[in-house]
């Protein structure tokens, strides 16, 4: 399966909240990818509590990578 290379992404987690009972991380991140500004708000399930800002950043990085790999409605 050939996948297009992922362009570099620069982002900052602007808000996050973890619900330990539901094991969900709610986050908002803003940044740029391929020269285009983006803001993403999403919720993801975590198997472990993201206890440090670095862990939250890594979890959000994985989520954004997954989101940007999905084909868009425009086919790009």
C-alpha cells in the first residue's frame, strides 16, 4: 500500500481535559501543515492516563497524524 508522505506539522495543544472514568482525552490543537493553518478539536480514548504535558503532546501528535492520513471529502 503506497501512502503519500506526511508533510511536517507544527502544532500546539491549546486545551486538553482528561476524563479518567471514560478514559477519554478531549483536546484542541492549532498549527500549520504544508503551509496551511488548522485547528482540530477531538476526543480520543487513552489506554493509560496522559499525566504529563509531554504525554498529552505525544497522544495528540498520534491523533493528528491519523486524522491527516484520512482521505478528505475533496479527495486530497
